[in-house]
C-alpha cells in the first residue's frame, strides 16, 4: 500500500512527534515524510537527504505532530440549536428540542454540517462522523447535503445514516411527524449506502447503518437494520446505555437491560460501535469485550446532560475499543474534539479509579487510534506509521499557554487548547495558519 516513488512529497521536521503506534513511539525532535496521500517515513532527526519531488518543506520547531483526531460520535444538525435546554436531563432535553429538530430541511442540514465541520477541522479533527437520524417527510436530500459539506471541507467522513420509527403514539419521544416508517427507513438507508459508501483503503466517505436508540426505534427496525448492514458490508452505530432512564425504559418495555436487548437484536459485534455507554455493569463490559463492540466516549455531553461517568478505564482494561466523540453541539456547545482529550482524562479521574484512571498518552490514544479502531479503520489512520494515510496535525506548543510544560503530550492534553498550525487529510492541507 506504499505511495508511488513519483508522488509529490511534503517534509515536516524539527518537531516533537507522538506516533501513537503500538509502542507509543515518540521523538523529541523528528521528521515525517508524506508522499502523495501516504506517510512514507517517520523518525528521529531531520528527513533523509536526496528525496525527490519535495514540494513542501515545513519547519516544525515549537510544534508537536500527532495523528489527526478521529471523532466517533456527533450530530451536526444540532449546531443550529446550541445553548437551549441547558438544565435538562437527556429525556427532558430531547422532548424540549425534538419539535424544533423535526422541522429541519436540506439547507439547514448543510448549514449545520458546515458549522460543525469547520469547528472540528480548526481543532485538529481529520476524520469526522455524523449520526443523522431526523428525516422529516419532504425535507429534501439531507444525507447528500451533509456528505457534500464534508467533501467540500476536505475531511475524511463517516455518515451514520440514522432513523426513527417509534414516535409518541408508540411510546417513544419523537413527535409523530418526525419519524419514518420501518420500510421507508430501511429503503432510504440502503439507498444511501449504495450511493455514497466507499470501502477502499483511502476512502474519504463511508456510511454506517444507525437506527437512533432503543427508545426511538422499534425492535424490528433494530433487527432488520443489523441484517441490512451485514448484507451490505458496512458498520452499525447507535446510542446505548446513556442514562438510568434509558435502562429503566428497556427493562419496562423489553424485560431486559440495554446490553441484553442489543445482543438479542444482533447489535453486538466487531462491526458495531455505540455512543455513551455510561451505565454498564461488569457483565455488560464483558459482553462488549467478548464481541469486540466499540464505544464512543462523550465526556462533555455526558456531563452536560448529567448522564454520569462512563467506566472508560474498565472498558479499556477489558479490551473494548474506545474512541472519543464530541456529540451534538446542543449538548456540547464548544463542538471541538481536542478539548475532549482533557475532559476525558479529568472526568474519569472523578470515578472509582481516581488519579490512575487515565494519563495523557491514553487520552491522546482515545482521540486518535482508539477512534480509528471504533470506525473500523485502525489499519489506515489513527497513528503515524509508514504506509498509513497522511492524516496528521501540527500543534503549536511554544506559546504562553504551554511555555512551562516540558512534555509535549502533557501540554496538549493537560494544558490550554493548543492552536493547530497545519492539519493534513489524505496528504492535503485542510486547516492552516501562519505563525
């Protein structure tokens, strides 16, 4: 999978590097050579002499270079309703906002995607995802608008094509006019996958099958959604175990907890990742580990909605793949993933493991390689290694905000939000500032 020897090269050198490879290899002063859309080499010191077709040589003095951040859970449309229902738990927050969200149309979806993507790109996200599940009748091509915005931004992207068919009349939370039929949701999801999903190594756009949640989706849509995803060879995504109210809902409606319910409908497996996973007992964690089911950890949103503290150290110890998610900007108004590195570490230290919960390098791994694993792209992105796709970020750490923090990784995780001087996606600049 190496790049062609004739590919144009970009050289970044004189920078600290955290590769986030299997050995957590780091260089106090090193180089990265990008050839075309692949990483050609990473190492200590300056780049090798005599390389041909060098089109850019970047002096990285005062910077840390890391893999690009990978966002594993988001709702772009919520950019349009930031700062509302700020003192609500999840269920009350949804009831307050669903009537507004249910009036979304194609121009709104594009605008929400553009705002959300721009906020993430300027903060080091190179792979984004959007779980969009509100498809009112007559609203236009919402999936196409979202994918188009991501393509224009130049980020790598996964659309989790969501759906809802359990409305208020069926005991769910969404208004009746905001949901699709079972047949309509499945057909539209299949059409989206066939039209937009790219299964290639260097894919810029992928699609997952993503019914919204147990309390907004029928059991039949869950079952048939899982069957559809596996027939089409794509991944599965949904919300799971987010709040105590959700657990109570599942027990009352299905006679079992969320994890048991997911397993009964085909929703545990190495092709599945779930958002939040806050309220999980030991047997739930064991089931995720046994099946390879991934988790999108959203610390700021979980705190904003008072959902609780996810057991991230226990999930990692059990071998569960865990990445980070912004979640929608109606429950995380900053809309940035790099702040989640710090929040994941700090919030998890409030839990049972206290200061041993997470360290700076574990937090960085959650936001990079962990996210790549969760999206099924760990062999392509998430670490700086020869042959992988050239998705990387240069963090400026020589300013006042980090001036007395000696360790570069500690600086970007514990310190103030570090400015992004350059981010590359597929070897191309997406976010760039002059210093």
